[in-house]
């Protein structure tokens, strides 16, 4: 089960390219700095990187189309 903080960090990964780059360079450090627990940080660090990038690109394209 994930909490609101975990969900907020995940949403930020999808929408904030700078944060996503920082996270991909040092996942545990970035996740812990956002206040996630060690367990949550480790879970997030295991995210499918290719899937993350594809989803982020898809979401960005959808947001751009709504302007």
C-alpha cells in the first residue's frame, strides 16, 4: 500500500523532467530526500526506467494537447 507522499513523488517523476533526471541518477537519494521511507524509496528505485520515460513522454504530450 502506498501513501499520499509516495503518490506525490511518483506524480512528480512523471511530470518534472529535472526531478526525473535527478532521480534516475540517484534513485534512493532522491526518494529519501523527498521524505519517503527506506522501504518506499527502495520500491520506487526499482521502477521500470523505460516505462517511466515512456509514460512521462505520453503525459507531456497529452498535457500539451490540452492547452
